[in-house]
C-alpha cells in the first residue's frame, strides 16, 4: 500500500465513522496534512512520513459527548479498531483507537457540541 492509499483509507474511515455517530450532520474535514516528514532533522529513521487528518461533526441540538464517544467506540470496534476509552478529565472525553498501524483519537468536551476525529497513517516505512 502506498502512503496515498493509506491516506485515502484513513480519510474515508474517519468520514464514515463520523457520519454513523452523528447521522443528522455532514462531517467536515478540517485538517488534511501529509505526507509530513516526521524525522527530517531527527535520528536515523530516514524518510518516514505520515498523513494526519481531522474530521469534525456534532449536533448542536443534542450535545451528549459521553454517549457520542461511547457510540464512536462501538462503531470503531465493529470496524476492526482496538479502542481504549480514557477517563473523563475536566469535562474532556476521549478515546484512542489503533488498527494496522493507524492511530486515531476521538475527542469531545462537556461544554461543546463538537466531536473531533483525528487520525494518522502508519509511517510510510511500515506500509
């Protein structure tokens, strides 16, 4: 798989899960960076590159971050992701997920209706 194929997979996965979790809204890509050379000035990793993508969604009429993060976890698990839900800290709800070298987080705040999905492709050396 090429880095472009990995980026396209991640982008489509983020958009699909966001659309399932908040079906009344159309998710928006708010960041699509990559490939980015993560080690240009670092050690001997060479030309490792990753793509980072952020998708936001949410329903301002029914904000329930706890339920949305839980549903996101169920949805991701059903799609083959290994999910860990973090303890709520200062109203911040978060889960992390991993699948075949891809990393993903879902974040929500008690004081905000937005749900943010951020994912990163595996390093291109791992593809």
